[in-house]
């Protein structure tokens, strides 16, 4: 006997399994319509590859996998694609999702399937591909694509392959029925998985409440090296993490994968599906589903085509709708209620539970938490559910995370044990959703912040680069100037530029009016000079009897007109300027008198102010002063000034603050008035 | 008819808060029978009157708070408080003493904090301490047990003592813990022989009352109403200290472990007061610490303090510490290597 371990907590709810295993697995047959949701697994939904009106054969692919975490869908029987539309699906939220609707032709005609019975000769990666192409996803509950689970990262050493036949949820017997009737297929499937993964040991874990299944598996496993391990029944032994602890004593690190502790888990149903896919080449198009509860007359297991409406299957089991108030897909601990019984059976539908009110009564209103700790005793993750409940009520998300809310597997053991009927799991689910939303929002905000900051940095960098270039140019120029200066004493070009600049500066510095006047005067003076020179030259030429007399004569004339024009301009300018100046100077202005007048006006204005306005202006002034004083205080603090100074400044701040509040009160009073 | 939409889990266990309270009430019955046998009908009358006052106070508070009466009264928590306080009170207490105690318990210690589940202090013990501090004379007089000389009063006398306190002169006698406390010259053995209060292995009457409460507590434990941690830790630390300071039964002895285990309110406290879930630590390790420290305090106050018994003070002091203990005793979550939320 292999040593098994136990996990913390757990509960023993009534099993209610015997009702549905009295008869062998029955064939549910072909319903009039099959509804195949494109997403029956965790991951991306499959992409449709058929058209409306197209005839498909049983096992033909109708939707292909999209992405790594995705699996394809296949036609469960031969027939015609009737519609590709949104239908109500089996989901807790009761939302519509894209589905392919097939109307069977009743012939149940298989597409050609090529099996690989001698899988040992085939490459492992190719086998994983086969499993993926067959659409195998975890059939225990979550529906995680099996191929993804099997694609263990290279270099990960897998010690233990675990086939999970625990089926710890009450009522459900789908895996039990498989163990009893198809033990050989399970063992074959386990051998395929063992070949793909190459573990040191292969275990099939079963709770000891299934003696027939255990016996059948043991008989089939004889000589294969696969060990069937049974252990005491306790909910939730079938949780992946709990089963790993039971069989190996190891705990999967929080937030980690089983492969991190050298374990890969597969469900019994998935193992059979993998056997079918590899050995017979048949895709996953049907599964075993338990139909049970006191609202059905003949609880039993069915081999049912995926896509079969629940109503069809329930009627096969003698459904009594008048006795049934809620329809649960899955078990009473972790299953969810479906909105309507026309939703289809999917890959994860291990059970349909139709309880009567007496069987699973409507929960009474919750009472106060008395912190009895029964939830903590039941929790398989060693959490403190009552503390989590407290924090969840107060929306203390940090505390919730500190108390490891995300290690909660939502098994429902705490709610089951709670004497006050508090829906604990519901609180945790809601809090998890809120925290995840917050994290998403936070990530978004963080991304925006980083984007903004890096943009700022980019801009600053560009500016700095420009500045550096400018500085470099300036330095280079200075160096050039220096080197030129040492060679010849003065660079003529530089000197000229400097002169020009100096002149310009002088002109600018003198003011516009001044320079305009000067310019005009200069023009007059230079014109006078030129006229004088020209006149002298003309007289000289006349005296010498030169040929140029006529030309000089015109030159003198021209110069004279220019002089006249310049003189005219100057006079005009002077006249206008003087007038303006005279106008400006007209009222005799006394600066001191003006200041006094201004102050008096202000005083009068203040006096004329209403108390409200006065208070407001006082407040503004005080606030200005306070601000200044505070700045001073901060500065002297930063400078490390004497304590005396700081104290004095501080008291000033206090005084000003008091005054401000007094003024504010006055203001308030004024406003009220 | 539309199908109901509910979230998992759909199944619920058989336990309910009402049932937890009823089990606790039931578990006190053997102790009450033994107390009645040795001390007469005083305790029973206490309880009957206490229950009436408790229901009245609870209803009054619920009405003020605008809560549905039926829903909250049926959780039986007020009755549990009444039972526990009235068992702790001396038999033949006057009606007003009981009324003040119950009102303090229900109104001050429980409803003012928000009712069941929100009270930081054990309501029964809070009420007890308020009485002990306010009315020390009435609170420290205890009837003599059967076999210590004198008659045990009957039901009529008990009723008289309760409702017409002036007309009934109750006979009183020091409790064994008192006697031990006042001892300053005698060896334990001599003390034992000279005082009629002592019985086979502890106080006369008291020893069997403690045995009865132990039996009731064991039954609750068997019914998984609480875990063994806090009571066992309390009894263990109390015995350990008593063993260390027994001093061979000298005149300075604090009393034997057996004497301490079966005297006063030890068993009653361990199984009915310390186990109050609302006011104790919640994690299992936390409960061990919580219980053990109560045991230490009980011993210290009994032997060194001013009061002969100490369960109420010890429990109230540790009620203060419970959240603190919880903070440091968070259990290691599955898949975590350390306790404090680290991975």
C-alpha cells in the first residue's frame, strides 16, 4: 500500500452517489437538434469553418482552434449546418454565445478516422497535436485544453502523472461509471499519457467510496506499472491541488502550476477521450453525463452527444419539472445553476442535478457571523474564511490579498459548514472580481503614466541635445576667435562684426526718436558736405576750363536738391516731434502729488467698498502674506537657520492663519448678511 | 416557472447558529443539576429570572435598532448569555442584581456593539464584572453546600430570596478558594481538615459541579461545537502553574493542580466562557495562546490577586488581546512557504 497524505480541512457532505450508478451507462441517442458552442473550454473560442446548409459527417471538424490555448469542435453526428448564431449556453451568467446548430440526418455517418494504435512509434509532439485536433479539453470542470497541460516546458522534470478519478462532488458518478465499465480504456489512455510525459510513476487516485471502480481499475492495471491509489473520502479531495497533496505530500506553490512540483494531472474522462483520439482517431464528440436528483425518476449516467439540449437528456431520465426549482450543472458544491434547460451539454457537463426543494432547500437569510471558526476548520486551503468575510464586507482589498484570498479554490466547504448560512464563497467571488478589475484599471493607469513620463523624458532629452549643440558651437567659435587673436592680434572679420554689433547696439540703446533725429541731421550734414565739395570742384573746373563743367554742374544741382529734401525732412520731423513733446508736456505733473492723489483715491475706494468686498480683499492680502511667510519659513528651515528665527516665523504663520480664519468668518458673516 | 439562479455551493451542512446555541444550553444542564443538588434552587431561580430579563432586554434593543424580533431572538444567543451569567452569579441573588447584570450584558456588552457577532467582550463576563465591581458584597457571598452543616433551602425559599430579598436572610459561607486565599498559617492538609468547605479532591460540591461542566464541555467537543484548543490550553497552563507553585502543600502553597482544576469556575470557564467564539482568537494556534494565557491569568489572580476567583477578569483581559493574537497567528495557506501572506 502506498502512503497517502491528507490535506487541511475538508467536509463530509451526504454523498448521494448510489442513485445514479444502479444501471450501466445508457446511450442518450440523437436529439432533433445539436447546439455546439464555439467556446466550451478555457481559452480562445474556435473559429467556424463550415457554412450554413453544408452537410457534415460525424466527427468532421466544424470549428478550428485559434491560438495555443484553444481546441477545435467537431460534428457530433452527421447532418446539416442549420444555423451559426448566438444561443443561450450553460454559463453562470446566462449569456448568449456563438453556436453552430446542426440538424442531424439520423444516419450517424462517421467521417473516415485514422487511428494510431502503435503510438509508441510516433513522436510525442505529434501525439499532443492529435489530442489537440481531437478537441480534448479537461472534462472535470474547468475545461482546460488537455494538449496545453501535456505540453510541459522543456527541462521540467515530471515525477508523477496523476489520473484524477476522485470525483469528490456529491451526486456525480460519471467517472465512477467510466471506471466500472471502461477501465481498460482508462488504463490505455493513462499509458499514452505516460508515454508522452515520461514520469517516474503513474498513479490513479480514487476516493474509497468507489470500491467497484477501484477493483475494475486494479484488474485492468495489472502488470502495467500503473498504480491505483485509494484514500479516505473527503470533499474536496478531487481538487487538483488537494489530490496532489494527498498522493505526493507536496503542495503546488501559490499561483504556480502542478508541473513546478513535478506533477501533471489529467481527469478520467479526459483520459478516455485521449485514448479514443489517439488509438481510434476519433474526436471528442460525446461524453458521460450523470443525470440525477430527486426531480428525475430514473437517475443514471448517459453517453450523450455534445450539443444535446439538456431538456432532451432530462426527459430521457424522467424529468419532473414541477418538482424542480433549480437546475444545476455540475455538483451541489461547485456546480452552477443554468438559466434554462434548453442550453446544450458541453465538454465540461459532468452532471445535471435536478434537486427538489426538500433535497436542496433554498438557503435561509444569513445570520451574523459568530466567528465560530467552522469555516476555517473546513477550508482545504488553510485560509481564515471568517476574516476574509469580514474584509470582503468592508471592501478591504489589501487585507483580503494579505489573507490570500486568491488561494481560495471556491470549493464551498466554508459556506457548507457555516452555521449562520453566510454565502461566503459568493463574497469571495465578488471580491476577486473587484480586485481583478482594480488591477486592470491600475495597470492601465500605470501604462499611461509610463507613456507620459517617457514622452516627457524624450522631449527633455531632445531639448538638452539642442542646448549641448548650441553650447558646442559657441565654444568652437570662441576657440576660433582666441586662436585668431593670438596669431594676428585681431581678426578683421570678427572685429568688423563686433563693430557692426556695437553700432547697432548703440543705435538701439539710444532710443528710436533720438536715432531718427540724428539720422536726419546726419543726412543734412553729409549732403551739405557733398554740395560744398561739388561746388568747389565745379569752380575749380570752371577756372581750369575743364570738359567736365557741365557734368559737375548737374552733379551740384542734384546734390543741392538732395540737401533741400534732407533739410525739409529734418524740419518736418522736428516740427512734428516738438508738437508731440509740447502736447505731452502740456499739463504740469507733480509725481508726489500724483502719488498722494492715488493713495487717497484708493482709500476712498476702500471706504466705498461693501464689508463683503473689504473682507475679500483683506483675505487675499492676508493669504499673500501667509504664503510669503511660509516660503520664508521653508527657506530658513532648508537653510538650517537659527531656531529663534524659525520659531518667530512659525508664530507669524500661526498668527496669520488665525487672522485669516477670523477674516473668513467676517466674510462668511458678510455673505450671510 | 422560471428556474432559480443561485451560486454554489447549493448544499448546506446541518449546523446552524441556533443549533450551536441550543447545544450550549443543553450542555449546561448537568452542571445546573449538580449546583442545584449541592446549593439548592438558587441557581435555577437565577436562570429563570435571568432568561426573562434577557429576552426583554434583547427585544427592547432589537426594537430600538429596528430589527425583526423573531429572526434575531430565535438564534437563542440571549438565552445563552442569561444561562452563563446566572450560573456564575451566587445562588439566592436578589432579583435586581440579576436584572442589572443581564441588562449590562445584553444592552451594554452586546447590543451596543451591534449585536451577536460584533461584541468584542464576552457579554456574560462583562455583566459579571460590572456586578462584581458595583456590588462586591452581594457578589462574594455564596451559599453553603450540602453537607457543610445547615439546611439547603428549598424552591420557595429560593424564590423568596430572589424576589423579596429583604425578608429572606440567606445563610452564606466562604468558598473554598476564599478559604485558601485567607490561609496564612496552615498546611494545606490541615486547612482541608479544619474547614467543612473542602470535599474529596477540591471544594465540597464545587468538585462535582466542575466534573459536570467538564462532562457538558466534552459533549460539546464531541459535537464539534468548538475545538479543543482554547479549553485544553487553559486547563494545561493552569495546572502547570499550580503544579509549579504547589510547594508540597505548605502554608504558602497556592493549592494543588487538582484543586485548581475542580474549584470555582474553572471547568465552567474553560468549556463555556473561553470557548465563546465571538470574543476569542480564531486561528487554532491563536486559540492555544488565548486559552493558555487565560489559564495563567486565572492562576495569578486567584493566588496573588484580590479576588478569590478570576475567570471573568482573565477572559475579559484576553478578549482585548484576541485580535492581536489573530494578527500574529494567521495559518500558513496552502502553497505558501511562510505565514504572513508571502509566497
